[in-house]
C-alpha cells in the first residue's frame, strides 16, 4: 500500500501547545512535500507549528541547556575592575586631575573627582573613553574654554 500522502487538509497527530496534548490537527501549510509547517488544532482551533509527537519529548530534554564552562573556550570574561586593576598596574603614567579643557592621550591616568582614578583608553577629537574602578565612561576633553 502506498504511503498516505501528507498534504493540507489532512489530519495529523501533533502536540498542541495550548491543549498541552497530542491531538488531531488539520494541516494548513506545508514546508515541502514531506514536511508539515503549520497545523490547526481540531480541539481548540489554534494554528501553530507542527510538532511531531514522537520527537517532542526528545526535544524537551534537549532544550534544557546546561551551562557548560568549557563552551566559552579561551574567551575569559574579565570584569571592569579587573581591567582597571590591570591597566593601573601596567601604567607608569602619573595621574593628573581631570578637566574638560585638558587634552589626554591613551594611557594617561586621570584623577576624576567623582569616579576616582581612571585610565584613558580610546581618544577621539573631543571625547576620551576612560576605565574607572566600576565603569567605563566617555568623558569630554580638549574642550576650548
Ligand atoms: Zn489545541
């Protein structure tokens, strides 16, 4: 006997996400000749993606992802304070008070009245990116007074 063709309008068993049961659904859309895209629940009439009841239980166990420490590989996440500490230890620059009319260059250490010591990272024409103990800030510099 030739296998029954699956096509729109036919009934299939699919897992209804609303009824939370494997129920008879009517195929409303096909992905291709062999795979069903959308089905309509015969019980609650919700149109949803076809969920093969024979594979849905397998999917359930797979969706519960375990956070694996090795998955990140060599990319070590360092916190801002780690970065700040590392930069401060590395630099030999003397800290200087921060002022928006001053001109800074990368590697300069500034002493901010509010944020404390920070190391200048990126320098643009009128702004500098500075690593402070708890945050990275973009500050104005080189401003004509
Ligand atoms: Zn339903």
